[in-house]
């Protein structure tokens, strides 16, 4: 995603199992490599993570 991934847009590098196709590869963006998952951000499952991240996006919208 040459212009960066906009908020609310699914990353083109996610596969059907919600796994990053670039994981462990040098093409993976530095931001993604630096972001450490934690329960406060990811919750207990994908549904909870999406709810938390959606709220974070709302709360930090310019
Ligand atoms: S880790 Fe980064 S590159 Fe990989 S799927 Fe998530 S946003 Fe996309």
C-alpha cells in the first residue's frame, strides 16, 4: 500500500486466515514490525480486536 493503509481499510497483505503475508519478510513495513500486540489493543479474539481498534480509530480521528 504505497500511500499507507488508511484507517478502516483492510490491509491488502492480510490473507483469508487474517495472517500477514509479509510476516518475517523484509518488505513488512517498519511500523508493523515495531507494533507489539497486547491484550489492551487485541482483546481476546479477532472480533474483540476489531471493536477495540475501531474505537481507537474513532477516539484519535483528527
Ligand atoms: S502487519 Fe502490517 S503489512 Fe502485515 S497485514 Fe498487518 S498492517 Fe498489513
